[in-house]
C-alpha cells in the first residue's frame, strides 16, 4: 500500500511528467521486497523524499548563431540526490529535452551511481538545444552561455557534470574553458569526459560500451556460455554502441545489427574490423541522424524506417539508443523470436509494460540498464579520483578497474535478489542493491 499510495500521489502531482513517473514506478516496484522489509522507511517518508529532487535548476541560455540571429534555449540541471557523494551525471543537448526527461534521468542516475560502489550522488542536466547542423562556433557560443548560467551551482565537491547525448569531448572542452575563465581556478574535477590534455581519463569514451560487454560476459558465464561467436543486435550507433562493437569484436563476438533514427543495418559478417569501427565513429560525428552510409560503404542491407526487434538471427539484444525504444509490440516479437538475452544499455530503453512482459517470459534473461551501463559513470568517478590526485592512470589500470566494477555490480545484483527470495532476477537485484545504499545513507543523515 505504501508504494502504491506514494506512486498515486506522484501521479497527481506530476501528471505532465510521464518519463519521470515511469522511472519511479519501475524502481519502487522492483525494490518492493526491500521496502516492505523496512517499515521505518514509511515513517521517514523515504519514498517521497527519494522521488523529489534536492534541487532543479532551470535557466535560459541565450546565444547568437552564425547569421547574427539571437537564439534562446532552456537549460536544466537536476541535483537529484547527494546522499552518498557529489551530484554526478551527464548533460544532454537534444531538441526534445524537457523537465520530465531530465528528472527521470537524474532519478535513474542516483541508483546507478550507487551501484558503482563509488561515492557519487545522482544528477543530470541538459538543454532543449539541437546540435545537428550547428557550426563549431555556434556550439562553442552555446556551451559558453550554458556554463555562464551553470557555473555557480557546480564544483568538484558539489556537482560534476559530464556528457550524454549531444555532449561529447568537444562540448566538455568548451564548457570547461568557460568554467575556468569564470572561476579563475584550475578545477578540472568539475567535469568528466574531458580531453586527455587537461585531465581526461583514458578509456572514458569507451567505458559505457566496454562495461556493458563485461556485464554481458558475466550473464553468459552464469549460463555456462561465452561471447565467442555470438551475434549481437545493438540499437543506436552512438558512443555507447560503438564501445560495445569494439569490445565484443575484441572478445570474439560480433554486432550484426545496429540502427539509427533513419532505419537499421544488417551486417551478417559483423562490425568487427578496425576499419568498420572507425567508420561508425566518423559517421556518428558527422551525422547522428543517418546510419545508411555504412550500408553503402560496406555493401550490406539497410532497412529504412524500421527497427530490427524480433529478428531471429541474433543471440543477444542490447537496446543502446534512447528511452522507450522497445514497446510492448516489439517485446512480443522479441519473445517470439526465441532470443535468450535482452540486455538493456540505454537509460530506460524499454516501455514499462514491455519490460514487465519480457521479465515474465520464460527463457529470456533480462538485465537492467542501470546496472549494465554503470561503467560509464564509474570511469567518470575514476577520472575524478585521478584529478584529485593530480595524476593519470594507465589504460590497463582503468580497464582492469572497470571490469572489476562490472563484475561487482553483477554479483551484488544477483546477491540482493537472492537475499529477498527472488531467485535469479537481475532487474530486481540491481534496483534493490542501488536503492538500499541510497536509503541507508538518507536514513543515517537525518530528516531533510
Ligand atoms: N551520461 C552518462 C550516464 O548516463 C555518464 C554520466 C557521467 O559520466 O557522469 O551515466
């Protein structure tokens, strides 16, 4: 009753924030056995306090385009939960960004970050700015204006933004430059995903994708299986999908399907050569809206305007593009295809009913994004450590720590589900483990 009541109250209060409500519902339901075992949470109004961000900063971002026209966008930074560490999470620059999307991402980030085992709280930000077709000068001026509004709210011990969709190394560079210009101090621990020349970490660009593959390997191991020879379908062809392609190829698997907003590609041979992987990276940098050029270049099939969910010639599916990529109809096709592994990678890529449906299907193992994609922010936390110590670790050191982190996240999830009598349930386990850590800190820090 406590969970349902809280969700009902939130639905009344935030009826215009569907993504946020979906994320809350997913976490609270998945963590139900833990919440039920702790009646003191209700007394402390813990669920409502968890669902309410500590702070939502909204600001205007005014900039001038190359034609001299003044443009106005809206920027956000949601400092969701700082109980276990400074707020940490990416910035998303995308046309459709709104308060609901930023809030859902901040909420998810809180539990994901807790799962990494590192001291980072949850935050997220962004702007309704569409980076496509913008010149380098326009991007720089936008980033400078964005940081001029944001800099007073962030800092290495307060809130540490990073990249997300539409924000990569270039944008982080301009954001950091402006922060430094305004603050005067060289505080490079204020942002992660930086270039190597001013304190960025090796492996950070690949970390989310690499981490996802390390996690996948643990799931396969549990089934007495390996990644060797496996065909993987990945939605998207951004930073995360690219990291998956690279690591999967290195370990003997191959990505045979991937997609973009324009349709999907089927490459039977797999995206497994350095040439193909480099082409993907270039294609994304030059045009994040179209993956068709890959088909032209490498002579494989492109299907316009469609998604590949439900194809029969894959062993593993990894949605790695955007939220709500897979709906109930897709989920039914996936179940009918006989695929065994459904490994979420993007934040909330599955519509709630679709996720519940897949979780109930026999023969499909479902892994939740907040565990699978935690390696990205995990390596960001390692970047923060390196900045604090004013040194940089080697590639082997970071890759080794990332792998260890993913194994620990997987093991903690398995253990948490077992502890609450749920058997092998990676979705419930990750939610319980992440929730537990944040809840403990909030309970110990007192009522506020
Ligand atoms: N945006 C990424 C995520 O969703 C990375 C955040 C970070 O590195 O702080 O976790």
